[in-house]
C-alpha cells in the first residue's frame, strides 16, 4: 500500500472503497443465501469485489513472503517489521485470513467519522474532552492513552459501542454445542427451554451492533451517546461480556480481533491531537439528522443526501487556547 501513501492509485484501496460503498441490496441477498446457497453464485457486485480483494491480498502476501524467504536465505536484515510481515514469517494456515482482516481494519475509519459527528452534536462533551487533553499537555505514551485519560477512554469506548465498523459477523460451529440461555424461551412447538442446541456445521450470525445497544445489558439509555456510563464501574454492562470493556465491537473469545489494541491506541492518539487543536461543529446545525448509509459498512450520511458513502459536512476551526 506504499503507492496509496504516496498519493498514487492503489488497486487494494480502490476495491476496499468499492466494497464499502456497495449498496445494502446485495447484503440482504447474502443473508438470504443462508437458506438458498445458490444465490452466492450470482454475479453480485459485492461478491465480485470480495473475490478481487482476496486475489489482491493473496498477491501482497505472496510478495512479502517471498521477500522474507530471500532475506532468510541471504542472511540479511531482520526484514519487514510490519504486522503483516511478522505474521507471514509464521507461515501458519490462517495467515491469509488474518492478513485480510488486518488490512481491512486498518483501511476503514468509520468509527473516526462518527467520533467527530458525536462530538459536534454534543459540544459540552467535546469541551470536557478538550479540557482533559489540554490539561494533560504532553504527548501521551501508550500507557497514558490506556490508563491516564479517563474521559478520552470513555468517549472512544462509547463511539465504538454505538458505531462499530462491522455490525455483524458470521461464525460456523465446528462441533455440536449446547448454549445455555440467561432466560428461558419458548420453542416453535410451544415448549419452554433454557438452552439451545447448535448442530455441527451450523452458521450463526452474531449481531454485534445489536448486542452493543441491548437494553438488557446497557440500560434504558442504551442507544444514547453517553460517555459518562464508562466512568461508573458499578453500572453499564456489568459482568455479561468480559472481554475488552464489555464491548462486542471487536468480537469475543478466541477469534477476537487481534489488532484491537493497536486500533484503540491509534484512535485515541489521533483524537487526542485533533481535539486539542480543532473545534468540530455541524455545518448545518446540531439538529441535522444523521443516519447510517446502506453500504457494506455503516458510514454516516445526512438524511436525504444523494452522495455515495460518507457525506456529513462539518465545520472545523482551529481552537484558540486564549479564548
């Protein structure tokens, strides 16, 4: 992706943009394909983009792997220190799958877009965050970003909770499992049960966004942007989800996103610098209605906008510390 950083055309970036801007129609067809698998054989735009993306990532990984092997043979330098480079040195079976996820996650900045929108719609919260960052002063280290800036941490957590880049993930059962339920449910036959049997080979769709906004886990204000909920340890999600801050944004369990800590650190570092130096306001006023676009990714857009992808005008001005 060096060509993209240099401002040149990048095939991988082009495919990622096209994939994330594709309409929700093909997404619904993918859901329908769970019952009718033959649908996936149709030449859907999303399917074509995904296939092309897989080919491009495979090519990138092969080139990096060849470079690593040559360096080993010649006894040269330690080689590529990037996440992909280190991953490829392991030469494990999941290299390509993890590489796709790392590249896709590092490319997409949906949460960042929503961060500036939420701060623009809530100027008091933006001011509180700016005051904390200005009071801290110096450039924060990794430990500072993780432990010494509570309101920055709260804002980032709340953004990730309400606006995950991936709203749902599909998982396949490698063996039969019996899942206990927190509350009994009634089956189609009218019987009550406190568990669900998942046969081997079953594909389960996990609604990450829905879990992040579950009233039973987050309370009656689950859909409200409320960073303060993260400052009260005795409230919020409780012990329901034990992984990173009770969020499902990065998944859960053994297949949890391996780049989550890097993503959190980068998100906090960028937000720290920008909020210190700039003020973000809604160009059309704080009352403008923002919705999630119908693309593959939940990018924000103004209601009634005809522009593809993200189209939310913000007014940005430099913050005058003397004011």
